[in-house]
């Protein structure tokens, strides 16, 4: 079982930036970021493979968010720029230890609040 520990959430004004971190206790094949706003379903934000660094983003965050990983630190990041009030949500880190693993490992979630 891999443990995921998140950090970096907080309160920021519209147009501001935050960086989320997620450190894994074991080997990871692919990491993801999801978010869940109040009253809404959890939605996909971004994903990255650890070996090749291949990335993919939800259309709503393309050009504003960047997912990256530091293999030496076993940590994945989500750099969020030009934040909007609609980005307000609890952000969850998720991971797959091997390709096709389901269910994912999940972090505890971190709150991101963007004030207008």
C-alpha cells in the first residue's frame, strides 16, 4: 500500500498562484490530480507518467496548470497559475503503482480557495 501526503493548498486571490505537492511512500507508475467543488462530483484535473513524463490536462485548466514530478523526491506537483474562483475545490492527489491499477491510491485532499 502506497501512502500519499499532500500539501500546498490555501487561500489566494483571483489571478494568483499556488503549488500543490504530493509525496508518495512507494514506487509510482502514474500520478493524477482530481478536484471536488462543493455540491459537485470529483473531476479530473491532470495526469503524468513517472517514467516518460507524459502529461494530460482537463480543458478547464490547460494553459494555467502544470503537472510535474521529481523522481528523486518521489513527489508530484501541480503548479496552478491565473487561478479563478471556479478553481475553488478540495484537490486530491491519486496514483497508480502499476499500469491499469484500480482503485487508485488517494491522498487526503487539500483545500484551495480562490477569492474574487
